[in-house]
């Protein structure tokens, strides 16, 4: 019986995804390359033994085109014989990269593999690949004649359907910043952050619900207001994840191979799934993904010591919490993307890194992470601390 384990996992600090942000002067291939080099240096693994590198990036255009993971592998100094590929499952791209890597180990295709991700939203703005293009085609329009909507409108729709008001969203968002700031002050991110920048610049320790209450709606549109009269227009920059830059990486190995190399893994992959859901609501996939991964794992919510639910928008973790009657103290205990940022292609492994290191700090055993994704998809993964 083969087992896929995480030998080490790390990320960069999150930079603001705009000119002047911590990583805005750094090419994304160099940012990911430096993170891969840090992973190799810290684990001491022979780079020549790496059999593949699977990376996640969402906006695969401009400086993030031409299989950026391969470019980063070469930039990091790995031997030329080490291959690489770049995958796109929208916001869950690097979580999917980790799942593909683990599946390869379990299937016997790999003994040593790296999963990683990068996104530079300052240098390759979101939606860059679609500029001047129609990404949908005729048949999708035939299937959804009223049209799909942006993720911001989807967030408004689910807030309305689950009866979340503005104060619910802002209180949750302020808590995200407070938890992230507390974790940082306590050294909670010291082990997971690598690179020249050591502090997530998206965290605002002074954030309060009252302060967020003064922000205006980000997505109000007169035509959409007529189409969706139930929307309360509660989504603002304060209860959404900010544009961000960052990279992340994990060394994943077969357990016996890691043991023979004298390496002590941090965690093992227990279960992983991907699902599709309603592309109009779009952000609700975390609910069926969680149900499916729990059924596959044989575990219950009570078995989980922590859960990371990506905070693309505040309604997402809140509706997830409602549906599973989840313990709010275990939900994103070190803050989430509203505070820590959402560098799209890197976010899946950012969540996993935070989850792994939190479980070690608290002696927890099982952790779950799930992410909503463009097009109405979601990934869910359960890891077990070792």
C-alpha cells in the first residue's frame, strides 16, 4: 500500500497585487523559481530525483504564459531533465496540482514530485487572457440564455439566498484580519513563509466591523438589480479577498521513499475530490465538495480539528459554516484570504501550508480545506498530520 506524504510545504508572504506591492517588481517565474529553490534547500532533497513539478496558475497570459511552471523549474536551477506542467482549475489550481501529485504517487507514477503555484496579479491582471476575446462560445449561451454573472454577483446571490446581511459579512471579515494579525504576531506564519519578504502586506490589524461598514458596494449594476431584485448589494472591497501576488510549493513523496531518505513528513493525503456545481451561483461548490470528501474519507465534521474554507468573499465560508453546523473556532483559525490575500494560482497550497502548520502547532490530527472556483467548481482535501 503506497502513501502520499507532504515532506514540507511553504509559501511566500502575500504582496498587494498592484504597482508598489511587495512582489510587483518580480517576474512571476522568478517568484515561483525562488520558492522552489527554498523548498529544495530546506528539505535537502536531491533535485535530480524530482520526477515532475505540477504548478497552478490561473491567468496564463503574458508573463505567466508558455508553461510558467517549467520556466520556474529552470529558473530554480533544477536539472533540465525534470519536467513540469501548469494546470488551471481557477482558484483551486495549486490545490488541484497537489491532488494530481498525490494521485501520481498513489498510482506509482511518482516517488518524488513537487506541487506548486504562483500568481502575480500586479503584473498579469485578472481576466488578461480574455481581453478582446469571447471565452464562452455559442453553446454555453444556448444553455444559459439569461447569461452567467461575475463572481461578485454570485457572492451577492448566495448572501441573499442564505439570508446574510451586511453586518454578518463585515463582522466575519474583521475577524479574519484580527486572527491573521494575531497569528503573525505569535509567529504562527514563521515556518510557512519563505523569501525576502516575511510579512503578509494584505493583513490590516486595525480592521473593525464599524470601519468596514462605511465601504460602498463593489458590484452594483442597474440592469442586474432589475434581474435579481433579491440582492442586497452587500459585497464590498472589505469583505472580499484583495488582489494579491504570491507563490507556494510542497514536496510530496511516497512515504517509504521519504523514510529511506531520512525525511520526516509533516502530513499525509487522506482524501481528495473535485466537483462541479451551479455556474450561476458559482461559489457554492464547497458544499457538495465537502459532503463528497467526508463520505469518501469515512470521517465526520467532529473528526476534523481545523477547516480552511477559502475566503474569496465572506459569504462563502459563512454559508459553508451554516450548512455543516461547523465550529467557528475551527474555521480559518489563522484568518483567511480576506486578510491573507488570494494570489489565485498559489492560494490552494497557501491554504494547505497554513493548515498543515496549524495542525502541528495545535497537535490536531485531521484538517480539511476547500475552495470555490470559477465556473461553479470546488476542490476539497483532507490531510492527516503525522
